[in-house]
């Protein structure tokens, strides 16, 4: 066993961990970054970037097919190989992290490929090397695709978000287990490339964590796309003999491919948490406002349970950097965490849903506007489905949450997110000028409806 003395060890080099290691190294600290997978994490290789390339390609097909409603006629021919090549060459460098490793090392950090495990306070072991961190250790171990305990599923060649990004030829048919963001985004993308798609969701609605109005709009859009969405189902069994065979509520469902998008599980079980007094069976770690979870121990990213989003990890990395460098805040604040499901229409949301706000005992007011009834929605016509929903704390006269569903819903969300974050009084928002005719002008209508 070889021992190395350093200032900081970062275990897990997803977006936040990579950025943190680079920041600390550029600040003059001796930093070791450890990861057994690709530097950069899930986002650039199996998540945000390649999936949005896939969605961008699929949406271009859908928009071309709307020409008949708006401008004449277009014959559209889909070619999956085009997007597969772009994902391989432009997004992932054929799933090679050489550039990311070089970027990290150029910042002054040392990279170690392997499984990092705590072996005591400030100590991390990787194979036969032990790193003793004078300032501390940062955990950013992320999550893995969750796989539900369905009879026979584990013995089949199903896809998760990782395998699906490497697909070079679209199947004839696809079953998707999971009606959350990942499952819905990819289901719609494949459908727009001509694949027959069935979505299977155990909850009583898709996007179960978002507003019911969001679920309704997206389900309607999926029906128009020809996607078979089944909610409240129980998948009893899965088998494979060249094709997939599922038993769903006692009925048979066959598909050429199967995508499992049924949530994520945290990578906490085998990183030595028990050696520092933490529970390795926990669903998440609970950091304080400086991202500390113990003596000389910080945590950022998905494992903190504050939102499994790249932007949350990047936000937390900056907070942890200030803490490790002995700087002043600002410290972590999660009242205005934004999230976007990149379906068409997009579902952008921030802060609390109506249900969450009521559960907190707030005096809740809501305002609603249908996007297709707005001037821009009328002009847009094909693909104009959407809704703006605002959630207010009437006692304080501020927004605590909001949703923007529609074309570019994630972009329209920006104003609502700023209002929630800045606690801008509703009375002030009502005095704003909203440019005409824009989608975001529907926020004005929702404000007028706010009860």
C-alpha cells in the first residue's frame, strides 16, 4: 500500500466534480480526482448532451411534418444513422474522455482511474494507493439507472439511458418502462423516427412529480404523435427470445426493444460511508448549506437529493469550492430549482408544485393560462399546446413555483424562475410589460388569473 498526502480528493468526476477539482487545483491546492468511469460523468456521454441531440433531430422531423398545416407540403424521410453519427462523433468522441482528462490535468489536478472508497476521515483508497486529504474529501458519486424487480427482466438485453445512446439502427417497435422525463423524452424521439412506441407507467399519470396540467398536455401531444401511453399498470413478467415479451396487467405486449427508464439509484453502497459514521444504505446524503456531510467531508451532485440535474451539481460545486477555500458564501439555497423535460411540448418547472405548496401549509393561490389561447399560440398553430401555471404564497404575495409547458417551455420558464428566486412581489410582476406577441406573454394572463 502506497500513501499519498494531498489537499483534496474528489471522488466522482461528473460535471460538478470535474469543475470542482479543476477550480481547487487552479487555486493552488494539491487535488486528486478519482473516477472509475468517464470523466465528465453521465451528462456528456449518456445524458443531457447526446439525448438532446437525439431530441433536436426528432423535433426537426416533427416540425417538417407540420408544413402541411402551415405552408404547403413536405415529404419527410427519417434516417436514424444521421443522429447516431452526430452523437458518436460530436457529443461523445466515441465515448472517449481523453479531452476531459487532459482538460482536468491542464488545470493542475491529478486524475486516477479506479473505484475510490473512503477508509476513514480524510482518507480514500483506490486499488493499492491510499490518499490522505489534509483539507478533505468531496463525494460526487452520482447515480446508476434503476432497474425494477420485474420477473425475468434482469436476464434480458434491455436498454437503459446508457445503451440507448449507442443505438445505430432504430428498432421497429419499442416498449418504455417509465413515464418520467427520461422515458418520455426518448419515447417521443424514437416515435418521430417512425418507431412504434408504448410507454408503461405504474403511477396514475405520466410526469407524476409535475403538475397534473403538465401531464395532461404531454399525454395529449403523445396521443397525437401516435404513442401508446398506459398508466397505472403492473408489469408482471419480461422475457426475450430475439424480441421482448412483456405481460402487462395480464395481457401480452411484444416489442423489438425495451428501454428501462424507471428512475435512478444513488451510488452510495460501496464507497465506505460506514468508515466515517454515515449510512451506506441511505437514499441520499444531507449536506449543510456549505455542502458538508461530515468532518473533512463534502458531497455534491445527485447523491445529495437536491435534484438530479447537471445545473444543481454545478451550482453545488461552486458552493463547496468556497467552503474548501475558506471563502464567504453565498451558501446553498434550493427554493428556486428549475427543471425541464425536453418533450415537445417542453415542460419547464421551478420551485414548488401546487400540491407541494399546500403540503407545506401555505396559503396557496394559483393562476392558469392555456398557451393555445394566447396570441402567439394562435399564430403558431401546429404544435401550440401548452399551459402556464403559477403557484403563489398569498400570505407573502410572492410566487413559490411555476410551470411553463409549450414550445420552448424551458426558455419561457426563465422569468418565472427569476421571480421565484428573487421573491419578486406578485404586485410588481403585474406591472411589467410583456412583449407582444410572445409565448411568455401568457405569464401575464396567468398572473391575472392568480387567485
